[in-house]
C-alpha cells in the first residue's frame, strides 16, 4: 500500500475526464433550459417534496433560473479548467441543490453526477490542459498520484457492480420484469420493432443487462478486453437511449468510461484536440509531479475513505427494513437500482375535521401531473402530501384536520393492492428513518439482493 500511494501517472487522464464531465454537464443544463423544464418542474409547482433531512432546501421560484445559470457557467469553467477549484465547488453545490428541491425528479444519474462532482473537488484535474495551468505555469504538472485517477474508476465500478447486483432478483431474471412491460411500447421502431413484442427478447435484454453491469468494469480495467468492452458500452447505452427516456445518462456513462483507457490514449487525445483547435499548450517537464502536502494528502485520503465507505454501505441499507424494498421503497433511492421496476399507483385523499366535515381531495389542485404520479406510489411522498393537505385545510378552517388515503399500487405488472392502511391518520405521523408501520405488507416477496 505504501508503494501504491507513491505511484504517479500522467495527468492527461484526469484532464480528459474533467473536460468530458464539464462539457456534458453544460450541454445537459442547456438542454434542460431549452426544453422549458426549469419552469415546468421548479417554478410552476405549488408544492415540493424535499428529501428527508434536507427540508432546508427550498424552491427559489424565478431565481431558479439564476441557480441553473450558475450551474451552466460553472460546468463550462470546469471543462475549460478556469478557476477550477471554485468552479467545481459551485457545480457540485448548485446541481445538488437543484436535485434536492423535489424528490419527484429524482434520477440515479443525477445522484451520480453529484457524487462525481463531490469527488472531483478533491482531485487535481486542472493541472493539465487547463486555463488555470496556462495562467500559472507553476501549476502545470505532467504527473498526478495514481490514486487520484483510481478514485474515479472505483466510483464508476461501484455504480455498475451495484446496478448489476440489484438486478439479481426474481422479477428481473425469472420474469423479465419490467422489460416485458416496457419493450412492447417500442414495437413501432423500424425493422427491429416487432421483436420487442416477443417475450424471449425481454428475457435476453434482462439477462444481458445484468451480465453487462456485473462484468463491464472489469473488462474495462483489463487492457486486453478494453476496446471490446468500450464498444459494448457504446452499443449498450445507445440502445438504452433509443428505448428509454433517461436523458443524459447514456452519454454520461459513455463519457465517463473513457477514464479506464491508458494514459497514452488520453495524452494522444489532448494532443489531437490541441492540433485541431490550434491551441498553444503549456510545455510540461516530463518529470514534474503534482504533490499534496502531508496534511493535504492525509486530509484528502481521509475524505476518500469516508466517501467510499458511504458509497459501499448505503446501497445495503434496505436490509434493515422488514418488507420488500420495491414496495416500501425504504432504502431504494441512492442505491444504484437503475430501471428495476414499473410501479404505478392511485391515491385518493380524504380530509376530515373533528366536527365530522370531510372533503375528497382533487390532487391536481395541489400537484403537477409528474408529482401526482410519483406521489401515488411512494409512501414518503404520500406522507409529505398528507402534511401539505393538513396545513392547507387548517387554514381553510378545519379543526385538527385528519388525513386518510385510499391507495392502490401495482409493481411490475401485478394486480394493484392497498399500500397504506386506510384507517391511519397520516396528519399525525412524522417521517423518520424507522420502518413505516402504517404500510400494508407486500405479501409477494421479490427474491433477490
């Protein structure tokens, strides 16, 4: 281990990763803005669903555009390597704040971006092919510690492996669900479309998806299989981009997989970019090394130990809860369970007061279509919504409002069944990390990890 932490590698690898991350983030933010999703998701809604423990993250109304502008500008600065340390902190802070405003918009790749940006705060990705290194020639270094590159590789490996482990369940492998539901919707594609109505195709996609996630990081790490593996990365993610509406995630994973290529590849890529754009690059001393101070190295390694300890343990927290994670979703988020279930629900809320008056709630009066859809199948959002209704009807003159819900939820094509005990007054329950005892049991366990 001592020898390992004294090894150095060309800084071109981190430089390419920085450019790819910043460029993809800038494009993603611009795409989000151009499609009008800022207003639709963060300005127009009347209410929001913050994550537990992050209730202090509040919507900003029209100032959300400023937050997105900060995110876009900092992405561009990261790609250029200009004011990198400040830019990467701003990128992490602004993007994560956006992500935490409303859990209705939660996606695994948003979480991945936040974690990558957090990791990059502590890595010297700006010491090569950056405007910072051009402005301050003493910053330009040919070599960086090997572990700074391996930290990024480790995070990408964790994402893939945990996504693969999550697919080792009876619904995914034995029933080809939810792909048996999703794929037929694409049977209008030219030439191959009719195949997606075949059950065997759903099974092939399910098994290949699981094997892909479990093996691809190791194939990328192996020099002899790397080119073949990267071709597989491109094919796999292009197919998912065509079949499923998952935004920038496929392109993000294609870009981040470049981290596994050799330093010579990244150096050659930077040289090609320089020639194409006729950039004047900083002349580097081949032996110049970026070195952390003894305190800085100890601090950074300590942060990485904590960071990866959380990444390795958090996805397993669902085992602390008694019922099926697909049903209760206790421990479901932030665990790299990527596209594992088709879950839909119906929730009708009734608000009563102590005088016997009651009202049946029209959810669309309070929530956007996306919020209503997500809330109807996610217990913690149902509880938050019940509290929104409690406060609203209290202002309307209801004395000690009681909130009840009739809910029916289906998971991966099963018949719908009640999720919440209809006799439970949700207005009196506070959210915690404890098991939600007011949920009815699933009764049909999905076997797996």
